[in-house]
C-alpha cells in the first residue's frame, strides 16, 4: 500500500499533483498536524466516487418504470428501476441494453419468445431487437447502458421517462 504523509509544509497543489501521479486512494493518506479537511475533499475528487449501496438507493424512490441513474463509467450509466405490469414494445437502434435483476423476477418478451429472469440473473438485449419487459409483481432491476438511452427507445409512449435523473 502506498502511504502518503501530509503535513502543513505541503501545499495543496503539490499534494494534488502527487495524488494524481500515484492514483492514491483516500485510505492511503495519513494526515499530520496542520493538514486540513479541504485536502481530503480534493483527494476524494481525484480518487473517485463514494460507494453506492443498491438497497439504500432502491428504498429512496417508489416510482415505477422510471430509471434512476446511480453511477457512470466512461460513457455508460448504471440505473435502478422498479417495474410492475407490462411495458411497451420498443427497440434501441444504437445500443444493447443490460438487465440485472436485483430483487424479484421479470420477463422480457421478444417477437419470437421470451426470457424469464430471477433475482441474481441478467440478460443483454441486443441492439435493434424489439422487446417488452414485464413483471407480475414489482421487480427491482439494474440497467446498464450508454448515457442518453431513452427507456422507451423508438416507441412514442406516455411511459417515456425523464433521462439522466440521478438519485
Ligand atoms: Ni429497452
């Protein structure tokens, strides 16, 4: 583990340069007398994000069929969504779409069949394939897809949800 000791003789700029160079994580830094909290805040920005708890995030909203963004990785977003009943038939012309079931079970219908997903299972719908997600009782799902993907794809529907809504 790389340990960096910070004291008041180190300026914020020098410290940040060192942190950037070494890709330091927050727990690898030891503060000595005189170092300030602002330094820690700066490091958090450099080293990454706060951890995300899926259950906490899921308990923070009740709306169905409206994906909420919880994290981004490169151009991709991780979204949580609660679904119940039948969605609309649609397709995404530019991207695949990953469904990961966190709690409950769901079904994705296709024009030539369907796939049942239980808790802990996932499926990637290929781009351009028409699909309709369904759930008999509420199911909690994580979606992974590029930023900007509209939930209803090419379909013109009242179920179209606002995009890029973070929780
Ligand atoms: Ni879709």
